[in-house]
C-alpha cells in the first residue's frame, strides 16, 4: 500500500486535479469525479514534452500498480487483519515486482535520467 501512496503523492504534487481538469481536451473517465492516476501521469509527461507514443509505458506501469494494489487491498479486507501481518497475502516476489514498476514510473515522472 505504501508503494501506491508514494506514487499517488508524487502524482498529486506534480499534477494537481484543478490543473488537469482545466487542461485542453480533458474529460473525466467513466464513473470518475477526479482525474485518475494514469491521467495525471499523461498530464505530467505531456507538460515535459514527452512524445505521445512514449507515454504509454509509464501509463501501463501505473495501471499495473493500481490493479495489483487494489486487488491486494480488497483481499486484505476480505481476510481480515490477521492475514494482513502474515505471508498469505501478497508474497515478497510480488512486492519486489511491484516496487520495480513504481521505481520505473517515478524515474519517468521525475525525469531522473533526463539529466544524463
């Protein structure tokens, strides 16, 4: 859950909802009242002048993070708090894979390697 929060906080800081909502061509996704994480990522990358076809990679990584975390959180609630602190939920391998996705997205959003 912390990995998702790191990503969410970064997106919220770099792409405030009002800025996105006021941007040209913005539309809420179906059944949403706020911009999604993927919309925030696209906004940030567009502001940096990243080519449209290059935006798909971080967008897909964010979708993986969202799907993985939301699935894990749902199962955690279903199992109750005892399973939260055991190894029966998400395993170490899955957490490490998720961390790699988050690391990749953060590097892209924060333009960490663009100074090279």
